[in-house]
């Protein structure tokens, strides 16, 4: 893996407010913010202003943030996942297969519009993992 595990916080339409709050609390900087409306895939009108992906950073502290997609309700306890940035195609494939073996696939391993292979898996202990390999 390339880095430490990164926490990923998910909100139900409050991501912008959360970013502003954490920016103030941690005296950090919001970086790489993109809304669903700016993304290169079909999005319902009501999702255009929701946050698809953002990062907040201060020094070595990095937290990723997003909103849920409309129709995907947020369940308390599943609003945080851990991001692993993989170093190779074989590494992401191995992690994907191993974590889902006794767990559950939440999003199949696939190529994405942001130029990566990505999957979302819940392991046998209920931990949500976001696996990313940037090509």
C-alpha cells in the first residue's frame, strides 16, 4: 500500500457543512472538492450540489468526505470507511478477493471515471474498505 489508511466520512447532504466545521476545528484546508453535478456520469438534478468527493488536509492529517447518492440512505455506523491506496493491479485484486471472501461486495471492482480501479467491500467484521488503484 502507498500510504496510511485514510478515513472516509459519508454524510446525507451535510458534507459541505461538515467540511466547513472540520476546516475550522482542525484549522485545515479543504482540497479536491467535486460535486455530483460536476462528475462525468448521469446524476439526478437533486444530487447536483451534493459532494461526490472532497479532502480536508492539515500537515499529515487527511480525511476524505462525501455525501450519499440520492436513494442510498445513510445508516449510522456505516458512515465511515477506510481507504487503501494500492500500488498495483495485482494488489487491489488480491485485497478485493480476500476481503469479500467472507464479507460482502458493496461495489464491484471496476474501472472508474477518475482513472482508477476501485471497489468497496464490507469485511467479515463489518468494516467498510474502499480499495483504490490509480492507473
